[in-house]
C-alpha cells in the first residue's frame, strides 16, 4: 500500500515540476461551487422594489401636497403574516417607514410576543404596510378619493407577498380591504374574514390601544387565533 501511495506522490511531483518548467503558476482546476439557495422572498423583494419605482414621486391624490415621505411598507417579501394599517402618522411621514411612532412601538411588541412554529417573530419576519402611502393632514381619516387612488398599491403588495394571513389594524383598513363599509371593528375583531383566498383577522389599531389600554387583551386574543391558524404556539 505504501509503495502504491509513494508511486502516486512521485508521479504528481513530476507532473508539477513539468508544469512549473513550462512557466505555469497554477493548475487549471475548476472548483465547482454550489450557489446559495435564494430566500423564498428574494424574488418578491424585487417585485416590491419595482412597484415602489412605479409609484415614484406620487401625485395621484391631494395627500401628496403635505407629505414629507411616501411610506411604502417594509418587511419580508416572503412573510407568512402581513399587517395593514390605514395610513402613516407624523413619525412615519418623517422617517418614511410604517409604524415607527408610539403606536408602532406597541405593534412591534405585539409581533415580538407572537410565535410561529416555536419561533418568536420579529418585525423583520412580517410585512407591514398601510392602505394609503402618504400622511393625511393632522392624522385625519383618509378620504374615499384618496383611498381609491392608493388602494391598487396595497392590493399589488398583497398579491406579490401572498401571506398566509393578513391582520388589519383598525376600522378603515378592514373596510377598505374587504370593501364592506358596514363592518365595525368592535364586532368584526376576533373573527376571520377572507380576501381573495387569504384569511383576514381584524383587530384594533395600536393607536386605539394607546388610548384604551384595557382592550390590549382583546388584541392579544386575536393574535393567539392568528398563531393557532399559522401553527404557532401561545
């Protein structure tokens, strides 16, 4: 066995010396590499970026007149869970990100308290967006023409992400998404509805919970139903 290995080494040494004499500094060896497996949401992220480019410096409704930034949305393009609010507030308008003010901090705490498949969620694991992408003046409710100008974008975001469940935050997001103006959040919350085959769980907007902290347990109850549907754990 040793004689056989010694012979192989001698042949390799001779071959290397031969190539070195020819001036070859490295052997033309092709190392095959396995490409990284793309994340499930990587292609969706590109589609979302294209949609953001399509929106551009939007002037489609009067909300553009007073905004500082368009708040497109953020999160994982391959998210199982998507949260939809009504519109940006003051801090969101300044930073260009959804739910970053006091209400956003409360939403972040809710997300981090949730778990799916024994894994605690973070904001980066979900996708967060609003029905309208620009702040209504003085945080008033978005008007019908403003919603009509913007609703196609939230619908496209949902179409691209195709989450397992959507959580609507507050009355306007619920009524807009389902096109059911008669729905009231106090009666609808805690019950699953459906949007184009996707289960929808309505719950209170975090801003409401800041004013009515006694109802936080109701939103947590809604979140538990979402986790159960996703196969998560309390």
